[in-house]
């Protein structure tokens, strides 16, 4: 086992030779071999605004349960927001509020 020394002694002593290329690759990431970029999907930009409303307790519990189960199963939509938007959209279209 190596002889124990203080931190200041260890810092003062000459370290083993360091490969500068490996050091830079470790610190800054390997820039020379970039990771393949994820495909860019052109999506319509949706602006979301907060709204506040109250719903029945049983609806809230069922909605939360559906959200959590869908997240565990990896199914979409699985967020409260996405589920609500998907449920409200047909009503708005059917009643002439959306085209």
C-alpha cells in the first residue's frame, strides 16, 4: 500500500504525465465524434395559457388514476393536460368553437 500523505503534499508532487487530448475529451466531452442528432420533427407551436376550474372529485380521481396508469404503461396521452385537451377538443369542434 502506498504511503499516506497530506493533500498539500500530493498536490505539490509532480503528477504522472497527462495526455492532453484525453483530458480535454473528458472535461469537454468528445466533440470529434458527435452523437447522432435526434430527428427534427416540425410541430406546430402551441401556446398554452393557464386556466383554473373546479371539477367533481370523482372526475379528478379518475383522471389522475388514468394519467398515472398510462405513464406506467408508456401510453400517450399520459399527462393531465394532454388528456384534458384530447377530451375537450371534440366538444369544441362539435359545437363550432374550433374549426
